[in-house]
């Protein structure tokens, strides 16, 4: 296992304030414990009760039918529902059409739009009709390649309405990433925008990227282009359609499709260790319920609260906690197009003051980058509307936790450190804000119905507290992914092989003497940079596309801002001479192939890489060198050529 050192106890414990507890959905640790016990004792009963939160067209026959040995996972079989009805229609029907669904804050602070549930209802129906008119049918896949604009929510919900399976591709991804994702799930339609606006970038070439991709995506028939900037883009007659025109010229009525609870709702690609991204597939009923229930309890959402999740919809956090969970709960959400440092480092705090945000959910990497700019930025703004803070994506360390707590939350806002994965659909380990005393850096305790366990490398479960090992889940929950799209065997192999009968998260953890969970990082070769899940193999593949490169190996190393950054070891083809020019070109190549978030922070040219006799690169050694832990390289006797280690150490980039 390659776990970062676990934090050392004892950590201070922060009790929820009376103000946080009194009105909370769960207001004491004993109430949490009782409910938690009950949720395990009668798991089906618990979820059946929770499922009453949603509108069902037809009630389910069976709550759960899950078997991790056979890797078969089904929730609410026989039940029928529609996700867009649950996120939009029912709120309007129940008399809440005037409630603001989305407060859109543009990249430019002067640009704001408010969209009520009624307006959203109309837009979603028009979009659903436009998709149908372009030939999209139930079960077809639709690629959504957009920035953070309201049309993102409309497009997602329109797909859900007609039973099309959406696959959102992060707006910063390159044409090449787009091609592989579109082809893997044979998308019929792409929804994109002319150009994008983000920070100082005023013309991100979204449609142009689609144009680059489309020659190599034979299944794509139509491209919808949202007018965002009005920049001139090529429009191919008969294929490309302006989104706004299509919506305006269609009917504002479209009946939601009755979907089986187990029908796919969406695919979201996440990095895999072999380099080929995995199409994580989520099912309609279980996913929607899980997103809704966790949003309700973890963010303690109550009608009237203004809730802001800063995550991009291109990641799972945006799917679950910007779109599906909050909208199912009739929340008012802030959707932000910009970046934390534009026009200056006060932007987040300015937006909180402007929209009187009550609940704020962001990533530790964003906090680190803002913390280093000093307290003067947040201190300029009135943050008194805040009552709850959250984090996600990576472990949060003490300095930024304390800063978040004191400088942003003024000491009175509980912080929920939420641990989960693309694969889990929603939050699994987390404090409940009115109930759970928190320790900075710990995601604390399991959510209702969740059964974490800690395993040794040898596959034995470690019972009791103060144990370290691999984090697994011993039973299913409704939000669990159902399969890897088009490759069920990969689903089985990745998550259920290492510990038979259990779901392996890939993370290491420490369950401390109080039973609190501390996530210590990935045990395999995924690197989490600024909260983005990046496969080492993908980056190596991209570097390898440079003509001069023979071979590359990348590892993560601790980085103050990004949490983990990428260190690349590159062997050039014989006859090629290492230079700053090649270094720059390699960097550009990675940006072009995968996007800027995957570019290596450090790059070392190496004559050879440490390999085993069977040819496997020993990343353990590369990690130690990157981390500058040179005294402790471990056993190098299994290397084919132990001498390469010395030359790697001497060429280390500081
Ligand atoms: C939601 C999301 C998943 C991986 C996960 C962990 C790490 C996420 C936390 C965390 C420590 C947290 N999905 N991770 N949240 N580690 N504390 N609160 O991030 O699929 O992109 O990444 O992220 O390693 O396995 S993800």
C-alpha cells in the first residue's frame, strides 16, 4: 500500500454549536447513532421510508436486490419515476414555481441571472422536445460539453426527461478527450456552446473543439450550439443547430418518460489505472434518491436556504450536489461560471455576500489557493449569511481547515468534510452538521445505511478501532454505480476482485480510537490533483505522444496548493537531446491531449526507469525520489537494473 502518513491523534474536537443543532434535521450524536443503527438493522425499511421523498409513477416491488459476490446491484426494482419531474415539475405543481432554482453568477461580476422553477420547467420541456426532434430517443446517449452556464442544468434535465443517457464531458477537456468519451458510449448528439468564458479567458474554443473531434466520432448526428458569447463559430448546415432557436421554435410541453428505477440516468467518465477512462454508469431511482437524501441531511438544507456548490458540473460533485440532489430538494442553488481569482482573490467572498449564501461547499485545493492570498480578501466582505461549510475531493489539512473555520465561518459554522467518489454517487462518510463533533482532517462517521470496513492487504477485516488499511464497503447503497459502461467485467475486476464480497474504494484509511475515519489517499495509481482524478497511465500516454519521447512514468508528490502535483520522469528516444524546448513541448502536449489540469508540475529527463524483470515500472521508487525521501527507497533488489536509481536520484528536480 502507498498511503500517505496518517494524521496523528489526538485532534481537537469541535462540537456543533447550539444554533447549528437546535434546528437541524439531526440534532445530536445520539440521534444520529440511533438512526444509523436502525438504518443497518432494517436497511430496506430505512430506504423505503426515505424513498417517500420522491414522486414515483409506480411503486417498486422490491427495495434492494444486491449481491457483491455476483456483483449484481439493483434498487427499487419495478418502480417507475422520472428524475426531471422530481427535480422540477413537482415543485411547480406544488405551488413553488416562483422559488428561484438557479442563481447564475457569470464570470463577469456584472452578469447575474435568476431562474425560477417555473422558468426551468418551461426550458427543460422545450429542450426535451428539441432533443426529440433531432432524433434522440429513450436510451440514446447525449454528450454534454458545456461550461458552467444555466443551459447545463437544462440540458441534463432534458435528457433525464426523455430517458436519454447524458455524458457530461468537462469543459476544459481537449478534443482528444472528447473523442474517446463520445466514441466509448457512441453518443448521437453533442450539446456545446460557441465559446466559453472563464477567468481572463474570454473565448475558450468549445465549438471549435467539437469540430476537431467530430471527424472521428462517427455516431454523432447533430450538434446543438448554445449561444453564450456570440463569437462567430462554424455552423454546418443540417448538422449544427443553435440551441436557443431550437428551443424557441418548439412546444413548451413535454410529458416526462416513465423510467424504470434501474434504467441508466447518466454516464460520467473517470480516470482508470490502465489509461482508458471508465464510463461510470448511474441508475435513475437509486442515484436520485441517494443524492437527495444526502443533500438533505449533510447540508441540512431547509427551504429558503441559498446553497452554493463551487464544483464544475463536469465532475460528479456538480452532478450530485449542484443539479440532482439540491433540485430534487427544491433548493436555490448558486451556479458560478468563473474562477476563485477573477477579477481578484475576493471573488468567492464577494459572491457569498452578494447572494447571501447560507451553505458553501468547495474543495480544499481552492481553500489553499485563497488562504495564501491573506485574510484581507474575505475580510472585505460580509459573510454573516453563512451557516454551514463543506469540503470534498481530498483530505483537508489542519491549516486550511482552521482558516476555513475561523476566517470564513467566523468560528460558528460547522464544517462537513465529505468523503465519497464518482462511483459512490453521493457522500458516504461525513459529519452531520447538527450532530457530529468534528476533528479537522477526518471525514468522521458513515452516513445512514453505509457499512465501511477496513481490510489488511491480505484481505482480513480489521475489527475494532485504531486500525489502518484499505477502505471497503460491506454492503450496497442506492447511489452506488451499477457498471462500467460497455465493460461490466472491468467493473467486477476493479472494485470486487481484490476483496471478494466487498466494494473496494481504492482508498486507504485509518479508523481512529473514536471510530472516526481518516482517508489517507489512493492505494493505487490515481493521482488527485486539485481534486481532479487523474490516471498516471493517461498522463504517461499523453507525454508519450511527443515525438522525442521513448517512455514516461508519472507519480504524485505532495504540493502546497494542489494537494498532490504530478512529477514526470521522461526517457527520450536515443539521439534526442534533453532541452527546455522539449520540456515545454511535452507540457503543451499534455495540455492538448488531457487538459491543463493534468500537466506535470516537474519533469525530469532520465536515462532509464526503474523496472522489474517483468517490465513493470516500480512507481514506489519514483514516488520516494519525487518526495525527496532518498534515505528510504526500500527494496530495490527486484529491479532489472538497480543502477538506474542512482542516476535518477542525482537528476532529481527540486
Ligand atoms: C467526490 C469525488 C474520489 C477520491 C476518493 C478519495 C478522494 C474525495 C475526500 C477524499 C479525503 C475527502 N469524487 N476524496 N473526498 N479524500 N477526504 N473528503 O471527489 O471520484 O473525483 O474522487 O477523492 O481518494 O477516492 S472522485
